[in-house]
């Protein structure tokens, strides 16, 4: 699974729809990734959130809190045109889904939002 950026030799960047599709794929591929939303933008787009952790029942706030682990929020694409975070968070999620960085999840839950500015 490659991001749009990787597939294009880093000449293109993912659209909002492509990021959502990527998130759905890693969510389905890994039991440690739970795709959810933490709101809706002014224009009605879902604000996606990938909750990544071991031992979680689901991606709910209650499940994350019950884990007792440190919570780390990673946010990308805060402003329109800031694509680096959007692309790097997708790569990170893919790596986590493939079992890389597993030791991180012993002590923390990652809350990853690749596209904060979904309307931008």
C-alpha cells in the first residue's frame, strides 16, 4: 500500500478522498487501528481520526481512556497546502499496521488525524 505521494515519486499529494480510502484500508488491515471521526467540518466533511493502540476494544474515547496509556495526538494538514504531515502520517499508519514501531504501543495510544483542514 503506497500513498499517492509515494506512487508519484513525490510529485503529487493525496486528495481528501484518497486519504479517507487509505485510512479505510489500514483500518481493515490491522486490528490495532480503529478509524473514527472527531467531528465534521464547516462544509460537512468528516474529520477522520485513526486511533492506534493495542488492547483497545474500539476507537472510542472510553476505550482509549480505559487503556491507562499515554495519549499522543498527531495532526497533519492543518493549513491548506501543508501536505507533508498528511503524507507522513499515512506512511506512519501503514508502518504501524505492518507491525513496525510495536514497542511504542506498549505505553501509548496514538490519535492520528492526517487531514485536519479537510475543507482547505
